[in-house]
C-alpha cells in the first residue's frame, strides 16, 4: 500500500527533526508540531532559500506562503502554489492569504507574469490583468513571449528564470498544474513518441546522479524539431534545434529526452 508521504517529495514536507506542521503529526517524527501561519508575498518577487542560503525557488506577488518557523528575520515554510519548502525574508511577506480574483497576464507589467491580484495592484494597468479562471491556450506562445529573458538558477518569473521555471510559467498561464522541478514535469500528462511531437509538448532530460539539487532540464516544443528553453549555456531563454540540445545534454550525462503532452 502507498504511504501518504510517498505522494509528497521529502524536500516538500514541512518537517524537520525538531519541528513539523501539525498536519504531519503521526506521519513523521518530530520533537514538536505546530499549525502553519498563512502569509502571502507582498513584493514583486521574493527568493526562497535553502538552509545553505541557496535560491531554490521564488514567490510571486500574491502567492501564499505557509509559515511554520521564524529566525533571524526570515520565515521557514512552504510555497502553497508549487510546494517548495525553504526560507523567505519576513519583510517580503504580509499576513493572510487573500483569494485572488485576477492574475497578471502580461510579461512586461510592473508585476511578473502569473502574479496574483485581489482587485488592483499599484502600477499595474487594467490591460495587464486577466480574471482568475481565464487562461492562455498555447504553452509555447507563452514561453515565446519570454525569449531573451536571462537564465538564473532558482528563478521562475518573467524577469529571469531557469529551465523548469520557464515551463512552469507557461503551464500556470494556461491554467495547468505547474510543478516546479523537472522530474515532476516529466510525469505530466501522457507520454508522446518522438515521431508524434507537436507544438506545446513538454520535454525533459533527467539529470545524472550527483551532488546537486536540480533534477533535470526542461523545455517546450515550438514545432516538431525545435524547443524553447532557458539555458545557462546560452545565457537565457532561446530557441534551438531539439537534436542539438539532445546531443549536448546526453554528452553531459543526462538521460535521453522524455516527451509529455498535457
């Protein structure tokens, strides 16, 4: 039988040996259990940091963050939208998790794409907003609007982004589940053969084993032969031939690409 925790990656469990969220009592061992405190991001983008102060994710304006602990001006908790656990500067957060009615649909607005807005936001034009529940239809078109944006590890916004962050942004803009990591993106939808590829298919190369936090490299098909992705190799979001990316990554030890249709 599958354990409840098998459904949640260990790194996304809000639990440490000394403290865990109350919902995990009886499921994980900890010295103490505590209720989380609902907060939300009040700045355009806030970094989520690991225990080693490495950026592992980001919060966008309006996104909820469930806080379990505080220390040295930071809050430890879990991003509600994509489940990542880490530390956020407390001053980047505000109390509560208000229900958004609109989302940022533009990539050049004062707030990043997919930021969540209750009614209005300072500096954001009405034309930059769309009602929550009204989504894009073309994953690749969303990614194409981010061409040239710089590549930064751990970033996931229309300001800068890593590979899985780019795919996640497109998925969220289209109202689809948006897991943060490449290995989870490789499980989306259904498998597609290389001979049947079409625009909008998700491509993932799983990472080689090693001492690193990243789980692979993600991209989206532009057509049957080209991908759009954010890559440190090219410095940002670019379009390349699928065959070229496949050759480069497999030479570096990545697994052969898997293709998914959502």
